[in-house]
C-alpha cells in the first residue's frame, strides 16, 4: 500500500513537470509567431523627404524706380496667412532685409495669426482697419524700411492677375491705390464683357517687362 502510494505520488509530479514544460514550449512558439507576424504586418515606413512650399506669385518694381503708392503685387494661393506668409517673407528677405513685421486689413482675412515662424525667426503680424487698404499688405524690415504690396485675390483669373501685377509695378502708370487697381480691373471686364481665359499663363500676359516676377 505504501509502495503503491509512493509510486503514484512520484509519477504525478513527473507528469506535471512534463506538462508545464510542454505548455511553456507552446507559449514560446506562439510568441515567436506573433513577433514574426508583427514584423510582416507592420513594416517600417519609408523615409519621406519634406516637400518644399511653392514659390510665391510675386511681382516687384525694378530697382531705382519711383516708390509711388505700391512697391509690387502679391497673388496668394489662399486666404490662410499662416501658410502664405512664410514663403513670401522668405522671398523678399534677401532683397529688402529680414522682414520682422507684417500688417494687413482684416476685411479679407478670416484668421490673422499674431506670429508666423519664418526661417528660424518669428514675424509678427498685425492688423489695422482704417489705416490700411483692404487690398494691401505692409512688409516692414527692422532698420531698413517698409514696402507696400497689392494683394490680388486668390480666386482672380490668370489674365486679370497678370494685368494687376503689371499695373502695380508700372513706374510710369498713374498712382492708384490697391483698391483702385482692383476696381479698374473689374471695370475692364464690365465694359468689354470679356471673361479671362483660365488657360492663359499669367507671367506671360502683358508683354515683356524688367520687373521682378516669381512664382507660377
């Protein structure tokens, strides 16, 4: 009786030890399969190079020409100042000096950020309702000067944008305000009843010119 009980007791422990080993082996195999499946199902994402922002559509008066009421024209792609201003200020910085402040009339801008990061520094943005023409942008460079740009509405057609850029940069043209130029362009089509051809390329409209024109 004692011998039988002893044998049974010993056999029970041996069987339990073997079962535990088998359970651990099965669990380890399952874990390896999970790791392999994870590596297969979730591969590393490829490295993506940053996409450069498109160049601003900008036209500036030639060096040495009379300042007048405007120094050029800017045709933004949207009404989002936070995304539009960095490219513009980066473009004119080497020409006029680092731009430190920008001012607009809030009439046509749904959101006006107080600060915009540009090439490692911050450009402060302000707005003035009565003092600034709704279709004009002021750029200020600390210790250098101030420049006034006509803002061509983003939805403007290519032909109209080309005409406005040429008019804003014409040193021999009449000294019209930004809003007066926009109204003059609208009057051109009101009189002739001719709509601009959307297929025209704006930078070639109006003939050759020595003004600085960038962007597409």
